[in-house]
C-alpha cells in the first residue's frame, strides 16, 4: 500500500511505543507529520518485549530491530523513560493514545498474597518462580507463560537438530514419512505446573487452529496439567484453594501466576478527552 503525503501536516504525540504506537508513529512520520513517541520504559516494544521471551517466538527480536531502524529512517522523535502527563501534551495538535494494557486481576480472596505473581512479573520483570506453580487462565497468555516456565534449558526453535529430535523428525530423510522411529523426544518440565480455567471447555480452545495443537502437545508432553471448570476460593500460605468437580482441593504451590486476561490502560484517556486533544 503506497504511503501518501498528508494534506495537512500536524505535530503529533504518540503515547506508548508498543505494537500499535510504533506502527502509527512510523507511518504518520512517513506521511510528513512531525511525530514524538513517548514511552515510560527504557526500550521500545511494549508487548513485543513480552512475546519475545516465549520459546518459539524469537522472531519478535527482528520485529523490534525493524522498528528501531524505521524510527531513525522516518525521523520520529523518541522519548523513553518518560511518563508523560496530559498537561505536557497540550502543545501538540493531537495525541494518539496507544498506552497498551494492564493485567486483569480477578477478585479472589488472597490475591495480594506474596506468592501471587502476574504474567508481567514473570515475563517482563523476571520475578523468581518456585518449582510448583498454578497458572490461572488458559488463554493465549496462560499458554505462553506455561511454555516459558516449562522450558527445560534453551529454546530449540533456532537449533534445527534439537528441534527435529524433539518432534521426531528424521532429518536424514531415510524414514518413510520423514518420522524418526524414536518418536517425539520432548523433555519434561523442570517445574510442576497446573493450568486452571473457570470455563468447562477444553483449555486453549481459543488458540489459533494451526498452532494451538502444537502448544497443547508440547505442554502435555512436558507434564503440564490442564484443568477446566475450576472455581477459585482463596489463596493463602497453604496454597490455592479451589473447587473441582464439586470437590474442594488445596493446591500446595509455591506460586500462583495470574494470566486472566488484560484491560486497556486508560489512565490518560479522560484528561485528554476533557482537553480536546485526544485523537485516538
């Protein structure tokens, strides 16, 4: 798609250097707008920086390299480590709010217990995680977090020989169907992990049809358990108290990782709306 010059060039502020903010900023700058891109963190990327931690998603490192280069090429002014306020945005013609999301925290008794972590604590902040883990949530975030926590050693996605060994692929091309007679050799997880969800449907049902089965197969082969239809009671020193099939159980885990969805970060939205400066 050709990028056409803007009819009316503006001085634009973009708040948030995640996927949406990056895409908007470089395209707006390419059209001739003056663009300043703000982010509170020390590097661009937002959710890309979370995704790149997941085994098999290392391609996001290249995505970030592309955006860093395009910021230079298009002349976007980048301001990192900058928590911008609505007052500081008044000098711009318009502000594009792309400030991302925050984890949704479910209302469970004891949710503020020290053993409770969000997926951002684990993936972004590298919080230490024990050997016995319960993951609340079996959506995409829950599966990504389980892949990260259950990975034994380095990811094999960039090592062809190890990848073929894990998935039982005969790289010598001597076996019928290209399958190794030894079958899959997926190593077990270094942690005991159980994934839980409220819904009674199959865990991971909403994952992509072409990739969901890969994640389920990998995690099950690593020994990760998946339990649907769970009611959460409380979290305390003993662990996570749940009801499964009408039976009360206590999962004696070291950590409970919350992967229960996301909510938009709207902290700046209303002040910008009130000032008439919010574009998106």
